[in-house]
């Protein structure tokens, strides 16, 4: 028997967590999923435990048609979720049985079909160019045909809230047409994204009281209220909520699956994911961002890297007593971590907590802590930033704590960098380094496509015979910022260097009026930190 209900959650079919990343989310500017991408997204969503995955619009988009064909052929095996095909009702003047688009929905071989139908009288008459009777007949014919063919049907009532405000009788007639023909859920859509939570919730309660139908909610984010509107609808009686991963979607996007789920689980106590699912929210959010080729939003609720990051010393002092004093939930609930950021705003508690996070115990060492706070504040005033440079901060704290870093892998005698303009626009950089490593004086020269590249190459040539791990370390990212308040060509430069050894990544910082020296400082910290961590 084909499963039409979600599996693996205590709520089962009582509440639907419905994802439309592969259809509505794919309409975001800049996103273009391949069929392989779509299969990978669906697998991740199923791992998380969402109830329904809307895969796209078969028959309308060739990639979506191929996706459903490959899924039906065995390339997509879902443990928790039910796959859904999305499409429109039959065309005016036709029958559902003879409508090619409706037939394509059957050919997708999904157990559930979601149909979109206009429920705003203005759209019915001006866009569809039919009367309300025919629009309702289109809904009724298509739903009843798909139900007879063994499909479970959900009806997306497009532009419902705007339509209900303009002509409530017409909007309700469309819902009646779908529900009376066999649609299990009628989904109220804020298609233009213009609703506010209190007004939307009032409408949901009113429609539920007037119809008794099972209601769903689909919100766009044009007022930045999509998540709030979705939660308000659930509190008003909706038992089916449609979202997209990370809020992807056209214009300002859709309700964010991870924020909505976080709120349902952590705030409303609803078990909408299988056991262990909530702890996977952060991982899955970031993985889906990678597939979409969009950098994760660091300030995203629940799953962003900064969602539980604390900067002010006052916060850190309270967190030291009890982390929940400044965290609205335990970050591990959603698979995230609390972080303490160290800046010029840092106090003693911030640095003590950050030291503990980095493995440097400053508790009970007031002199070291006072010295570290003073040094951080001084360096931050000079343009250094340790917020994103934990490796450099760790080295600073270890020095202030009195730890010996005499096992630093090398000491610098000098370096020199020259530029050679060879005509026809070719510019080559050449660097020479003189370092002392393991009691020996080493001199090496290398070329590069820029002064920093050449300097890095020369240093590697000098150290590689002595440091067996060096060939595993590579530059993962390199960021340069000209600091405000230092205009002109003599401006102070800050370099953030992200290094990787294949197992982990670490970030170091260097600041100097000379970009090469700033880069050198960051490079040295990167190697010292790697050597320290083994």
C-alpha cells in the first residue's frame, strides 16, 4: 500500500510539516537546482523528518518532470516524508480527465498532489477570465478526478487572505469546491505576503469556525512576517504549515522551515519531527545552503552561527552564572552552539568564558585575566578583531596566561618581497625568507602571482623539510579590509586568514599599515596554532 501520511513523528498525520523548497523555494533569484541537486535536497529534508516534500511542477518544467521520473524509478527512497507533485486545476472549458497538465500530475506517480487555485474574485475574473462558477467547477472537477485515481489532494487557495478581505463569499466558495470534492486540506495562502499576524490569525479562526475544514497555511515574507504569520495561524487552528528551507523563495522569500520548526518544537512543544530531528536543524540548514550555493545566513534564527553568539560583557557575566539567562533555549536543542565573541566590548567574564571554550583556563587567575582584557581592548582599538579569529585569540590568551610557546616552529630573521613587471601586463612577485628552524638558518626564495602568494610559497619551501604536517595545511580563505579612519594609500589593513588541514579550519588575524606584513602576521599565527594543536 502506498503511504500517504508522514511517518516517524508522534503527531503523525495530525499535523503536517510541509516543505516546498524544491518548488516555491526554487523561485528565489540566483537559485537553479539541477535534478541531482533536487534529489539531494529531498534526501536531506527526509533525514530531518519533514512530513511532505513538494518536488516541483511535473509537466510544466522539464527538470521537475525528470525529477519525479527518477524518484519513481528508485533514486529517491523516503523514510519519513511523502513526496508531493504540485500543479494547477484543469483549464476552463476542459475536463480534468482530458487536461494534459492534470495527466502529468498522475504521471508523476506521487501519492499526494497539491493543486493551486485562485480564490480571489479579482484574480478569477481578470487573470483567469472566467466567472466564479467556472472557477469552482475547475477546482471540483480536478480534485474529484485525482481522488478517484487514488491520490490524496491538498488545495492551495492562492491569494486567499486578499480575496477574503475583498469578497469573502467567493473565497469560501473556492474552499467549499475543493473540500466537498475530497481535498483533505485547504491551504490559506498569503501569496502577496502582505498580512500581519493578528489580522491573519483572526481570519484563520473565522474561516475555521465558518467551514470546519482542515486548514493549512502558506506565507510569503514580504512584510518580514512569514514565520510569525505561520505560527499565528497554527495557534489559530491550522494543522498544516508550508515552509521552505532557509526561507528561500521569490521576492522576499517564504516562511523559513527552520525558524518555524524551531518555534513549533521549542515554543509550542509540538513534536513535529522524529526523535533526534530538532538537533539536526542546524546541520541540514547549512547543507541545504551549500546545495543552493548561497552562503548560510549567520544571523538566521535558531540555526545561524550568530544565533547564540554573545558580545557584550554584561551578557557574558550572566551567562557565566547560567547560560539560559541570555539564551532563549539551549542551543544544542537545535544542533547549534553558544559562542562568546571577544571584542573591545569584552569584559573579564567574556574572556574567561572564551578561554574556557578555547581550552585556556583563566579562572582563578585575576592578574592574567586583567592583562588579557587590557591587551584585547588595546589591540581592538588599533584595528585588530578577534571576533572571527579564534586561533589568534587563543595564542594571545595562552601568552597572557604565562604558557610557554617556545616550541614555535620557526623564528623570522627577515623577509624581502620584490615585484617584477616583465611587460605585456605580466607582473611576478618574488619573495625571500630567512628563518631559523630547529637550530638551523634557512634561506629560500619563491615566485608567486602576488606578494603574499610569493611569501607563503617561500616560507613553505623553507619549512617543509622540518615540519612534516605542513603539506596538509592550505589557505581556505583570505579577506582584506581597509580600516575606517585611515584613508589613503597609507591606510591600516586588516587581514583575516582561514586555514585548513582537511580535518578542521582555524582563522587568524594580522593588522599593519603594510598589507604584506599584516598577511605575514596572520600566516605566522596560523602555523604556530597548527603546531600547538599537533
